[in-house]
C-alpha cells in the first residue's frame, strides 16, 4: 500500500525562485551532475527551451538576445567556452542532417552515419527546426566574435 500524502494547507510558504548567486550555483550543479557532456546537454536544453516558447513574440525576443544568454552562462562559468564552441561547431552537422532526406544519412562525405542519426534524432526530439537552429547559430556567432575580439 502506498503512503498517503497529507492534504495541502494554505499555510505553506511558497519558495521564491533562486536569484543571482543561488541561481548560478544551481545551474553549475546541474551541469556538473551531467558529467562530461553536461555543458553540451545544458546548451541543448537552452536551445530547445528558447525555440519552443509558445509566445511567438517572446520566442523572437529570446532568439535575438541569445548571444547575451551565451555571454551570461560563459561569464557565470555555467558552460565552458570549449562546450559553447563545440555546440556551435556541432550545430553545423545537425543543420546539414536536418536539411537532407533521411536516405542520405549514410553518405560518408558529410559525417559518420551513427553521429548523423544521433544528431538528427536529438534535434527532432528537442523540436529544433532548421530555421530556429540557424537563428541561434547566428547569435552564437555574435558571441564567438565577442569572445575573440573583446567587448566593443
């Protein structure tokens, strides 16, 4: 028999969302718990969240500000520069996988079959469209440029 939960009471205190240092610590812990691929997983989660916002206006605002998101997670040391660069580089393979017909996945000229299939499957499961991924990569290029040339 399963234990029963006590009925909800109105006196329960609602916890506030973590802010600043608490949020930074929480995000770092999430990435660390993800192991070696934690940074890339966080990038995929942020990408999926951004591209799947229901409010179209908010989604577009978030896409346009994505380089600032990358800057923040880099400055807060949530995701390493290497992981951000890997996400940016890997995305080109994902875009090519999404834009090709399924039968071309075994073409060795573009990338290894297993990696392509995994990239395509992941992008589809996270509901990442070609246009959305391209938009975020463009903003990612702005961040990479900022990293390489310094703040203007």
